[in-house]
């Protein structure tokens, strides 16, 4: 967070500034974009009215949405307190096995299949037969939704990157490639950093960021060990 938060603030400001200049005529008061962006008080009133109508059309929050939101917050909570360091985490309490962040994700995903999206199940034992549900409710998520909405190509791309990263370390390929890059130790660190950043930036234009990072970081880690020597 210390490393990424300042960059996030700077990038957000630059993005806001770019959008203002490119689409709202900022610093270009006589441009067509600036004229279109000036809608006046009447335009603001109409815009607010349209937003309010669209918001009302969404309707009240459903049990389905509450359920998914609650499980998402639960997953984040389990991530943070898995092994926080300042207190004993839940993973350290229940087992000595090194549990990773994938465990809360799998746990929450399973719950989404079991928890129904329709709260009518609470009337299953109602004395009034009219309130009793006539059929079972679907879960918060179904396999049909996963099959049609899941970006499987991205899943296999990221999973393949993790597998290649693990395989390159286990097979000592990363170590051998790192040894081959030992001659770079005579270059200034800033030059090595520039070469690595240029290669990473170029490679990520053609493939996944995570995939490239998983493949190259073990090699760079091994190279750094030899450069220190």
C-alpha cells in the first residue's frame, strides 16, 4: 500500500485532468467541447431529474443483492484477518497448514451455490399453506451463469501464468536463466532497472500483465541474487 497509494493518487489526478481537457474543454474555453460541456442551470436540473428517475427505476435492494454483498464483505474480512500479523489470524487458530487467499474465495463461492436468492424459504413451515414456497429457489449463483458469464480465456491465461511461474522455479529454469544474466552485474543498477522495465512494459502490451509477471519475476529474483554476490 505504501508503494502503490502515491502512484494511485497521481494517476487518478492525471486521468481526471486528461478527461477534463479532452472532453470538457478545460484550458480551451472556445473549443466545441467546452461549449457542449456548458449546459447551464436548466441542463443541470434536467440531468439531475434523469439521474433520479433512473435511480428510482432500479427499485429497492433485493435479498439476492444483499446476499452477494454480504458474502463479498465476508471474503474481504477473511482475506484481511487470515494472517494479519498484529493479531493471531483465523487460519492460525484452526490449523497449522499454510492457508492462502484462495481458501476464503472457494468457501464463499460454495456458499453462493447453497444460499437461495429468494427468501421465500423462510415460510417453508408456515401455518398458512399459501405462503409456503411451491418450488425450491436457485442459489445466489448458478452454474449456468458461471458457464455463460465467466471469462474462461482469462482464467486459463492467469492460471497458466501461475503454473509456468511455479514450474520455472521447481525445474530450476529460473535459476539457470538468472545465471545467464550474471554479466549484467557490471552495469549500473539504474540501467538494469530500465532494461527490465522496458522489457516488461513491451511484453505486457501483447499478453497478460499477471502472466508476464509470473514468468519473469522468478528469473529477476534469481538474477538479483547473483548480482548481489
